[in-house]
């Protein structure tokens, strides 16, 4: 059996244990293993973060249930970076790594995914390698984001396309 199989097995056990831990212990574990963390972030139960040392969260980040983050192990500078006040709906997947389909050996590929401040990503969305989601953007549920998203736009669909500009209300907390 190869070393990846052992890693996958042990990682699976580790995530099952994490799902049994109370939130304050999970918070400490994430603070230790994530590359960078801001204040007041939360990763809900059932989520999975592969290669946590290449994942960064800003202040006020909320990751809903069953989200998955796949950062590259093999590509040195490819990371997943979430800015401040990012809200991620349930079941969102960040694919920072993949394979080059142009070769039968399917060599590893990866690019950094960057999510700006004050972004909302709707549930069931897939974010592909190399995407930058601009500040204040909204991504509609079940979208597939394969290209950069401009700041303060609303995108949706497969592939995600701009459907509107995000116009903010002058009222706070309404």
C-alpha cells in the first residue's frame, strides 16, 4: 500500500474525531494547523480541509457544514485564501488542485484561489483553481466558478456569469 493510502486513512479518522470535538477545541486545532487565521472564524461540522498549511482565513469567516477545501500538496505556491467577513454556504467545494488532462499520466496542477473581503458564496457552489472572487461579490447557490469574479457583482450558473451588480443599501443590519 502506498503512503497516500495511509495518509487518507489517518486523515479520515482525524476528521471523524474533529467532528466529535466541541467548538472551542476545534477552533484551537484550526488556529494551529491553518496557514493563517484571523479573529472570530468558524468551520462547521462535517467540513474537510486538505493540506491546511496552505489555507488562510481572515477575520469573521464563517464556513458552513460539509464544505471541502482541496489545496495542493505538491505545488509549492498554490493556496486557498479567504479574506475578512467571508460567508460560505453549506456544501461548497474549493478545488485549488487538480490534474493536467493533456497528459495520460495526469500530473498534478494547482493554482491559488483568492476570495476577497465581504463575499458570500451560496451553498453547493464549486470554485475551481486560479479563481479570484473580488471584494463584495455574491456567488449564487450551485454555481461553478471557473473564471474571476469582479468586485461587487452577483454571479450564478454553470459556468458562473454576472447577473447583476451588487448595490448595497445605506441601511445597516436590515
